[in-house]
């Protein structure tokens, strides 16, 4: 168990996801899988800034929304491919990322987090009011046109698209764990003053981390818009979404490569399951699943703050101690 | 970090697979119902569901649909992602062939896309996004008119009914537009603005939007409008914003000749009357019919089901049918008529039945007729809307006069304390 | 800007009225923010669930008014001790374990609490909008060319009284001094023999009592529904940052500034831009003077 190759977890997870569409054709299952992978990728993108660089933002919906709108507007207003919109979204998100990066160098902890929320809300309001360009509060319905250039894919194709993105983002995280820049970021995260004393360009690194995170988030925003088919400003820039990305990562294991995906699996599955189970009951009781969700959140964050990674590490240590103990007594 | 993934994969498979339900039993017909039951729109979603359940029982008393008992598969749509996901679940797990819903434009857009992709019928009863039927989706239908229809009716009322009573020509009317900024408010307001300006030449003094969930003080806008001195205030409110505006207008003694709104929320909701009592007197709201509705104006079949529906709602909720009930319930009724005619839920035969339905105004329990366009939209002229007015803590139907026994009062609105 | 506006009596009246609105609104924001600034300043915890305690206060006012006809201003005497205890319980059950944890853990714990409370309210009392309509809501007082709504005025007066009382408590009592010392330097305070856990417990309880009281006071002025706290929570953070962490006078002045920006901005540019103004103000303050207008420079990095 201890001697397994390094990325076994990822191989099992992503490999499993790749095999699923070959075996299961149920559209709801595939839809859930796409969402798990997309939310996972978004959480991994958040992890780059929040986990590896230690810059906890609760405003990543800013970048998600920018990506979603860029794609939707490119298609509906300019009749061009959403891929072009994706590029545009990345460019604008990098701009917004630079702003956040700048703020990360001026502010710490809760102040920084609050400023990220403020940005996402400013964007929400601005987009809602700019009726002439963004259709304002009405949102934009994104037409489904079959084809790859128009990102009009079937369920199975979407699974592979989301999977590809998830694997790439996993790769980015792994790169951060083992590269020089990753070690420097770790220094920034753990003790910024010490890192700076060692000559690490902390300010620049933070900006880079946040900007990369922003770009990655934006890409998924564009994909999401094409998948769900409706871009609503109150949703795509919402604090709820920002929290979701961070939440998945924290529950799964912040600062670990697989953590965001594990968190996404748990949360998305739990949510879907609870919603399906309780929807049949009287209308008043449908809020129960959110009550459970809130309570679960408090418990996990309180008792297992390193997330699932932490739990597994503890279990593994106990197994190892047990095994050693058994050998010693044998 | 390695083997941990395995139990997870097993967990996912177990949880998702366990959601599989048995297909409809013979003797039952399952209809997918998608409404916001949690989140900020829950209060309306609940009313929709009530209306649907009451009409479902009425339908089952009359032999159900296609000879089977009508049952619901319920799904909660809190946001666009969930709406799409739940639509998916209804289709693949519950096996429904028709989904009815969904109240809000942000939800119906995403959910209907999913339905269309699976060739499942999507029957919308109340979202008013004007673009809903213009996306070229084959299996998507809507019984309610879109927001542009609201704006159209409002301006009709102002120009044809109010203006003469103010001794003004329509192009002499000074009008100020105020609205909450969701797709609903924007849709109604923009279409009203357009018609007011282009067809009647009314003078627009202001057009302002705000977010109904965060607005907590309307004094600045009241003061601003007071200085502009409009004849008519066209205000689309969604919730407490309506109460706030009205109360603060009174406090600031902002006088104008009439306030016109559209829809079952804000000024058109029962909360407005509860909050203000007699102070609410005089406000106009475009809505489904309320007290004062001349039942004789309905066709005989319409009268029968209207009474049954009204009594059932009264019994269950203690009030006259509210907007939400009146949109969802009759919407389901029309669906039943289509299914009776088609005898099947096969999309092509269903479509033929929908197009062949032609009922005059007055046929349904809320006075609607039915005539669908090729894009699946029920025609504006058939979806008769009515102007109601708050009179003594009640919304009373006052226009068009051939449908009402009550008449509009306080035209123009006099001083604030003189509207008894 | 409206070209038809000249500086005549009507305009002066309008400005005076806007001034009144600002002050009344500001007083209410102050009471909501004062609890937050205490918690934020002394415990360094971002309490996302702050708005939900406000919402619970509103529901308390609603149910007592509806079931027993008790006016909100009388319920206040019950609300303050009740929410004080709620604060104690919440501290022990939820907050205590996360004081020393990382910021994101705190954020998410309180966010989980916020979701929990919102939906407990939704499940228990449904999503319907409720109203508290005591007799004083429809009373308008006219002074000169301006109008005051009686409910708003009383809410304002009580808010100021409570805020001043808290201020006096913090400044002049021994406990208050102990709390302030803990805010400045947690470790030094422990070394001096201060029981920081007790300080935090007290702080949180007071903070929640304040916001619960604010909820009771504002219930007549706004609708009561499960997500009612949302509108106030972000706004209170802007106030707290403006006024400086843990600075109560700052919270009061910050509230007035935010209220003024909102009211003036709405009047001049239209209400569509209302929130943008104070968010922009927020970002500007964070960038140029993050310690707030009155906080100690550099204090935003302390205790992080």
C-alpha cells in the first residue's frame, strides 16, 4: 500500500472517468461526471492561488464569469467560435488577475479575501447594468450548435473534454509541486518574510500565481457556459460559486494536487444525492439538504482541516504503525 | 493519496446508481415538475407547486391524462446549473417525457435546452424571457406571454384607459420608469418604454434600474422623481422594493396620477397588501384575474373549472388564487387539453395537437384562450391579462371592463390620505 | 445630472432630506457593524454568518409581534440577553476550535454556519416574505422641509445608545481594557495572564448580541425572509474596514460615510450604481489605507 507509484490516485480517478462513458450511457450519470470534473478543474485552478501560493480568494467567480461572458458574447454578438471567446476571456481575466495580484501584495488574510469578494460584486453589478452589451440582468442564452468549433458536444464528448481539462490542470498542480517555482511559492506561502530574506521575488511570484489561476478559471467558465447554455450574471459572479471552488479544495486537501478533485467528487455527489432524495418531499423540506451541507461543512472544516488528504494520511500512518507493530510481535 | 481514490470511485458509483427509480407503473403517468423550491425564489416556486397540485387533483377526478392517473416527479431548481442537471435527472432517471416549470427566466433557459436536446417536451407556464421561444428549439412551449406582452398591455392600459380620464392625450403623458434589474423587470420595462415612445409618443422622464435584494432606501430616487414630476410612474417591483417605494413616496408626499406595475410579484403580490393595508389603495398591477372578475364573461366550461379551482385554492391556502397559482394551474390544464387531443406524448403528434388547439379567450380558469404560434408561444391576444387595482386591502379586477364588475377608482390619485 | 436642477428651496429641502436619510441609515448600519468590528478586531475572525444572526433577530421580532403582539422595542430587552447566550453557545460549539486555525478554515466554518442558519430558517418558516408592522411604522414626523419615519428614528436612537454604551464599556471598564489588550497582541496578553479564551467568548457573545438587537430594530423597516442577512453582510464589512478593525467610533463614522456615499450616489447618478460606489470605496480604502480611516497604520498585517 505504501509502495504504490506516485500518481496512482490520479490514474485510478481519471482512468476510471475515461472508462465510464464506454460502459454507462445514462445521461444523468454522464452529466454528473462532467460537473464533477469541471468543478474539480475549477477547484484545482483555485488551488494554484489559494493552496500553493497561500492567497485565499473568495472572488474567483470574477474570472469564471469573465470566461463565461466572453464565450457567450463571442457566439451571440459576434457570431464567432466560443474558442475565440475563450482566448478573449483569458486575456481579460489576466487583466483582472493582475488587479487581484496587486491587491495581494498590499493586503493580507481576511482583507485580501474581502477585496476579492468586492471585485466579483463590482463585476456583477457592472455587467447587470450594461444592458446594451451584455443584455444586463436578463443574461444570455447560449445556443447549442452541434460541432467541435462551436463546442456543441454530446454527453460523451463532454465527459472527455472535461476530463482533458481536469488532467491538464492536475498536471499544472503537479508541476508546481516539483518545480523550482513551486518550491519558491511554498516559501512564500509558509513564511513570506523569510522567503523574501532569502532573495525570492515574492511579490512577483504571487502575482504570477494569481494570474495563472485566473486564466485557468476563465477557460472553465467558457466551457461551462457552452455546457449549461445560459449565462446569468447573478449566478456566474456569485459569492456562492467562489466559495464552492475553495470549498472543494479545502475539503479535499488544500495544496495537494488531487485534493480539489476529491473534494469535488464528495461535494457534488453529496449535493446531487441529497437534492434528488429530498426533492420529492413537501416543498418546505427541500431546504434540508442545504442544512446538512452547511453542518457537514462545519464539521469537516473543524475536525479535519487538512481535508481528505489529511484523513488518509492519518489512516495510512496508523496502518503503517499497526503493520510494524504486528511484524514486531510476530 | 493513491489508493484513497478507489473507495471514492466506488462511492460515486454506489450513490449515483442508487438514484435509479422504477419507470412509471401502468396506470400512472409521470410528469416532471421543475420549480425553485429553495433559494430566493422559493416563495413563488411554492405557489406554483400548489397550483399544479390542485389542478393535478382536478385532472385526476376527471379520469387523469390519457386514461392514466397523473403523478409528479419533483425537482428543485435553485440555479441554472442545477436546473439543467435536474432536468437531466428527470429525463434519464425518472423517465419523464414532459417537463413542466419553471417560473424564472434564468432557470427555464438552461432547463429547456436540456429537454430539447433529449427530444423531451418542455412546457413552460410562467417565465417571461422574450427570447425563450426564439431559439429554434422544437419541443419547447410556453402558455404565458412573454415580458414584452406585459409591457404591451401596460401601455395599452395607460394610453387607452387612463389618459382620457386625466384629460390628456397619450403624447402628453409624462412617464417615469423604475424597475428591478433582473430579466423580468428589464423585459417588461424595455418593451413598455419602446411602445410608449414609438406608438404613443409619451414623454419619458427617467428610466432607472436597481437590485431588488439589496435596495434598502428609496428616498433618493423618490426625491429625484418628485422633482421631475411625472404623471405616471411605471414601476416593476419584485418584493419589498415595492413596499419601500410606496411607503417612502407617501412619506415624502410624492404625488403623481397613477402607478402601474405588471406581474404577480411586488405590487402584485399579497405581501404588498399585507404590508400596507389601506395605504396600498390605488396601485395598478397587470395580473391574472382576481375578485371582481365577471365570471359570466367566461365560457361555460371556463366558469365550471374556475369555481372548482378557486375553491380548492381557498381551501388549501386560505386566499383567493394568487398570480403564481393562476399561472401554473391553468398552464397544466392546457397541457391536459393537449394530451387529451394528442392521446400520446410522442413529440410530433404532441406538436400537431398543440398547433391544432384553438380556444377563445374565456375558456380557461383564468380567462385565457389558446392559440400557439409555430415557435410554441401562446398568442398575446389569447393570454388575456387584466389590470387589477388595490382597493381596501384587496386586488380587484378593473380592466378590461367587459370582464369586470368592479371599476377603477382614484383616477387620478389624489392626496395620499384621501384614498379611501 | 439633471439639467433642470437649480439651487432653489426645493433642492435645499431635497439635500436636507437626503441628509436625514443618511443619518438614519448610518445609525442602523453602525449597530450591525459594531458587533462585526468587535469580533473581527479582537478575534481576527471573519464571521460570514453575521448577516444570519441579523436575520434571526428579525424573525424573533416577527414571531413575538405576530404571536403575542409584542412591539419590537420591548422584545429588545429579551433579545439582547438571548442573543448573548446564542453567541456563547455558538462560540463554544463552532468558533472556539477555529480561532487558531488558518483564515480559510475560519471563513469556511462561518460560511457553513451561514448556510446552515439560512436553511434552518427556510425549512422552519418557509421562504415567504414576512412583515412586522407596528403602529409607529406609518407615523411620519415632519420637521421643516424634511420627513422622518418614526420607526427609523427610534431604531436610530436605540442603535446609537447601544453603540455608545458598548464604546463606554470598551473604554472605561476593566473587561473592556482586557479585550482591547487582547486585540492588540494575543500572545502578550496571554503572557500577562489574560484568559484569552474567556475574552473571545465574551467578545463573540457581545458581537452577536449587538447584531441580534440590530435585527430586532430593523425588522419593521425591511422584509423578513431567510436570506435577508445577505444584503447587510457585505455592507457591514465595508463599514468595518473603513472604520478600522475593532474601532467602535470608527464603525459609527464609517457607517455614516457608507450611508452618505450610497444616498448621494443614488441621488446623483441613479440607484443603479448604488452598490458600485461603496464597493469601489472599499477597494480604494483597502489599497490606500487598509487600516481604515482611524485604525493604526499597519495594523491590517497584525495578528494575521
